[in-house]
């Protein structure tokens, strides 16, 4: 059965005609009306779906800002809204080095090892845990409207100089995602990351700790930790 809100969205004339045909036992008219109803229902149901499934965000602790022996990896969630063309989500346990508390989002392609600037996430919220989450909203450039991210598989957050942001306003746009001094091969160094909606990717395990990453070409990609 349709929820009441969606039932009310159906054309009144069509509902009345189906009811009358059913009461009179007119099978031919019922078949005709049923095909019309299927088209209308498709449009009604599609209009109620605004966002993709919420996806987990994960991160590691073998990176600047963390105490590997005592800290646990950050976690979060993210969802893309096709109508507003933006990502929204939250995180817990995210840390960054002193002087690099400006969070920026990037799209990443592990096959071609390419990253593309997406936009600012905001200043890091410290002391997150439990219900005290950091929350974010990322406006997506119009070229990706509808969730068509091409060959990019991952959305990842990097830690850039704190002065690059003034609140949520960009003071200095980073030319490329920052890397890691601890692991030179780790560039970009994503502090939190998730698979993009519709991405042809898989989750791989790095072999230590809680360190996972998403990649279409795991053999070409260092762990995001």
C-alpha cells in the first residue's frame, strides 16, 4: 500500500476511474488504468527519494595528529543529496596536527592516481565523541550534479593549514591535497574517507590495526591511515 502522502499525490480522476472499473468488473479498463498508474507511481516514488544511502567514513591513526598507541581511528557517516547537490554527514574522534585544522574534501581516483578539489568541510571540531559529533555540509560543483562522479571512487578529507579557512569561508584554496611526513608514499593523506555513491570500488584491508581503504586498484594505492 502507498503511504498516505504519496496516495494523495495521485490524480483524483485516475483513482476514481480505477475504483469504478473495479466495482463494475471491467477488466480491460483495469488493465489500461493499471499501465497509467504504473507511470504515475514511478514519478511519485522517484520524487520522494532525495538522497543516497548513508555511507560509513573511516580513518586510521598512523598519521600526524594521532598517538598510535592510545588513539582509535576516527569514524563518521556521509550521504549525498541528489536534489540539493551536497554531501552531509558527521564524525567522531577526528584529530589533526597543530596548525592544520582546516578540513577540505577531495575526490580521488585510485586507478589513475588523481585527486580533484571538491570544497571546504570546515574547521576541525575537537573533543568529539558519543553524541558530541562534528557535523558538516559540502556543496558539490554543478558538474557532478545528480551524483555522476565519473572515475572517482573516493571522497576524502585532508588536513590543511588552519589559515586556509575563515570559518567555512575559503581564505586560500589548496592547490593539491596534503601528504604525510610519517609515510612519504601517502599522498593524498586522507584523515576520513568513504566510497562515493555508485563507485566501482571495494574495501581492502591494509594488514594492521583498523586500517581499511576503498579502491578499484588496491595494488596502486597506499593505505589511507
